[in-house]
C-alpha cells in the first residue's frame, strides 16, 4: 500500500518493494492531490501482484503469477494496430485461432510445460482443418506477442520506447518456437512431374507457373504492384508504410524466364486493371486455392512456400546460372541461406557429370 509523507512544501509518495520502503514520486500540490497519487500507486501495486504491468511503467517489481493470455492479447493488439495498421486484421484473426488453446493460460515463470501441451493440442486439432503453413502462421503470431510480453527477446532495433511489457523474464514458448522452426518449417519442393501435374489439373490458373518461375514470397505476391511487372522482369519493392515487406528490407529484380513471360501474358489477359498484379491479397486465400489444385493433381505435400524452394533448387542446379545470381533473385542477404533452400534433384548428378568436359 502506498502512502504520502509531508516534506517541506512537497509531498513524497512512498511504498514497499520486496519489503523495503522506496520513494515513488515527489510532487508539489494539495493534500488531496497527493492522496490521489498515492491511491494510484496503491492500485499499481495490486495490479503488479496479480501480474499486470501498466504501459510506460519503469519500475520492475516481481511479477509473481502473470495475467491470462486472453487478458494480455487486447493490449498487444492495441500496440500492434498503431505500429502496423495494414496487417492488424490478419494478426487479430491469428490470435482468435489460438485463443481457445492459450487464452486461459497465464503468462508467468515455470509455465513452459503447460504452454507446450497447449501447442500440441492446437496442432492436433487444427491440422484436421488447416494447412501446416497456416498453423505455423498462428504460432508465429503467438510467439511475437509472447516475445513482446517478455523482458528478453523479440524487440526490434528501432523500437526504443516501451520495448517490453516485462510480464515475464522469458517467453514460455521461446524454446518451443525454436523447435518448431527447426523441425516443422515447410521444406518441400515440387518436382517437374508434380509441376506438370498441377498445371494440367488447374489449366486456367497461370499463377502457379509464375510462382514456380520467380520464387516470390507469399507476402510479396499479395502486394506485388502491376506497374512493377515488366515484359522481362519483376521488381519487388520494400515499402512498410504501404504494407509491402521484404525480409532483407531491400528491393530486388527478378528476370522473367520464358515460362514466366507466358504466365504474365495470361494473367494480364484476364486482369481487372487494378493496382495489384495478382488478384488475391490474402495468404490464406492462396493456400486454400493451391490446396484444391494439389488434391486434383494427386500431390500429397506442398504449400505456397514450396514454389520458392522449387525456383531456387532448379535455378541453382542449372550449370549456366551462377549461385550468387540465385541469391540475388531470391532476395537473400547471405549465400548460406540460399544453399539451405537447395534440394537434391533426382538424376541431377548424372546429368551434370555427363556435361563435364575436361
């Protein structure tokens, strides 16, 4: 409980942290004003004992039992909406998907096993109705919220003010997030036979051929401007204010192969003349549409990200293309990242040795 003490012309508001008396604030004013401030600090102490921490609070008191995730999510969404207004709807939908599994869990120390069990339950139930890539997006949004709640991990370099809410020392799913990224990241690539089967099963959709020939990320596909798709190349731009995000934070140019040029002409033939080159602007819509095409083609595995793996693998295995050019087209800052995308193509080693002339 906070109290006020008179000191000359000033009032000193004091309280206790870990059993020790500490001064909270010194102010000049009437006794009534000082009492209101003391009452406010008393309320803060009660909230912190329950695990809540107010925005802008600089004091780090022991958290104890933290708030439930369903109590924390609205505050996180409010902050996210101010920082990234164009994508707040997607994040809200992701949090709504995880709320039945994590909403009643508390953000507190020693809760890692409980959060892990909730993740396993969510993965089991949602896998019946959602693609693995969708579940991964849900989990990444949850991880971002939990990193923001923790004292350590998850802050951006440009976020100098209010980096954390300091509800817990570490995110209770920090280790789980690492395991998910290592083990469950979609690494499938389409073989040439699978691509041909997909094109045949969905002949009126030239988008699949365009994606396989350019390696665009799904977020880049959703916000690719028509004006930046030329006859011979696509220019990918990075403009966070307009909702266009590139991981490397740099734009790049991707040359169009003959297959991509053919797909471009077909897309433009049915284009509505709008700002965006591709008609759909939501990743989930693309995943659902692709999933239907894969089922028609009899292909068991694959996602939108598989097109990117396919493009990088085929380009890197072409002896006439320098690996550094593949890195530039993929938008990778490090060659090691590009090499991690390259899969072994059946029969490729035999073909390459046959072309070796020493």
